[in-house]
C-alpha cells in the first residue's frame, strides 16, 4: 500500500499523466495527432485586430505519442508588435496532457515557448499574450482543428 501511494504521489508531483501504478495506467485523452490552425486572430488592447490566416499566418502542430512535438509557426512581420520580425519557426520540444487539454513547451524565444491549449472535441484553442509591447496586451487567439 505504501509503495502504491508513494508512486501516485511521485507521478502527481512530476505532473506526469501517463505514469502507471500497480492498479493500472492513468487515463489519457487521445490527444496525439496533427493540429492545423484554421484561425489565428491578432488582438490589441483596444480590442482591435484581425484574422490573419488569409495573410500568410499559419500553425501546424504534431503531438507525438512519445510526448515530443513538431510543427511550424509563421506570422508575417505586419502582424507582429512594435516592429518585431516575422515569425518563421520550426517547432520542436515537448508536450504534456493536462485537465483541459495540453501544454506545449516549444523552442525558447518562440511565441510557443510554454502555451496551454484547451481542447473540446477536435478543436484546440489558446490565447498568447506578447509582453513588452506599449499597447499590452497584444496577443493572438489560436484555433486549431485536429486532423483525422
């Protein structure tokens, strides 16, 4: 009994949802797969903004079964705050499942360094706030569809 309780405590403390104990594996939602943004909306503190996928913004995420991620993020310079350069990032890193969906840990310095996505059905959503901009918050709302 003590060994099982300790194992569950270690798993919970580490935030590992795929950890198992003698009673069986903890349930994971089926999150593995490819997600493609059908909406990337930039937004300023003045509640202005626009849908930018039609202007070259794109995001594709690959959530792999081994908890690694891949993909690509592109945002044209015109839709970046305060003269920051365009984003054209190949994504790599890790992801973890959580109660509401998943969290990705992309490359340091990327807009997707540590972002939580809420999942409902086959749709994942996130809101990214870009810091250091005079009109904080400047950010992006992302909606991704899981591909069959």
